[in-house]
C-alpha cells in the first residue's frame, strides 16, 4: 500500500491490498476501497462510497458529495463504482438523493475529464462517458453505450444498450438500444450504431434483425404503438424483443428520427 504523507485518510475508511493514494487526496469515513485501486492527487472521496477493485481515479475527481437536489434531506445514500472503472480528472459523481439509494457505475466504465453523474444515475458495464458530458438525476444507461463529449442528458432519461450519442446533443427522451443520435441537436436519432454492434460481436443476422426493427419503428409511417405491435407479430429475434421491451417501458417517449441527408439540409 502506498499512501502519500500529505493524503488524509480517515481511520474508519476500509482500504484493500495494494491501494495507491496520491498527494493531498482526502478519503472520508465509511469509504470502502477495493484492491489495487489507484487514487490520484487532490481526489476527494466522501463517506458512503464503494470503489471496487482495479479502478483508477485521476486528479481532482470528487466522489460521493451531496446531491444537487433542493428536496434532499440528510440521509445515508451511496455511490458504487464498478470494478476496473477509470475516472479521469475533474469528474464529479453525487450520491443518491433518498435513503439507501445508489448512484452507480457498472464494471469497466470510462468516465472522461469533467463529466458528471448526478444523484441516482445508473451506468451499465463498459459505458464510455466523454469529456464534459452531463447526466442528470436518475438517468439510466445500458451496457456499452457511448456518450460523446458535452452531451446533456435530462433526468430520468434511459439510454439503451450499445446506443451512441453524437457530440453536444441534448436528450430529454429515451434512446432505444443500438441507435445513434445526431450531434448538436435535441432528441434526434439518425441511424444505428452498426460499428458498435460489430465490435460487440453481433453477427450479420442479428444486425439485420435490428435494422428491420429500426425501419419498422422509424421509417414505416406507423406510430410507435402500431410499430411495436407489428414487431411483436413479425420478429422473434431476442434483440428485437429487447427493443420492444425498451420502447414499451418508456415513460418519456423515444427520440424521433431524422436522416443524415435531412440533417445536412
């Protein structure tokens, strides 16, 4: 274990094996740090934070501070960081706003510089959040989603598995799995994340099923309810069933479609 002499570590914090803590870092009580975690200089980890094994936290990140919620009352809530996650410089992650609730990341996430996870945000596994992206309270992000730089995500929005958000976009409606949003525009999907699906190991038949489902939802002229009913009748692919389940459970509605050509015009 390597703890810089200028770091302040509360005696009630629990530190795993081979933990490294840099200069001027502050670790509060009721913090649990897993094995082989690396904590950079000037990092602040407030109480009720759990950091799983193998994470790296860069300079000036702040984990577990109080939620920015005017109705918050002092209570015990948490931040949980999944194993192998990297948190770059200046990232802020706030703990849950209600008793016993959690703000959490899955395993092997990558949060780039100055991104923000508000209270009760949930990230799946292998999610990438790029520089300056802001996720408001209760946003829910599926596995392997990619959130580009300076995106702004409204509270309670859901982002499906393997979705990709274009840089600077604003989202206040749900984004179905496998879709891509158009950069610097609000609530507009412009296609499918085909590259992401290939990298995730989806074969040609699976990708074709997703493409057919996308066409029914966004290019058939049917409204969302009609499109879902058609998919239920015609498509048995597990990936299409995933899309159907996501759309049917949406409370905010899903983002609309604009083709790349329409966007350029």
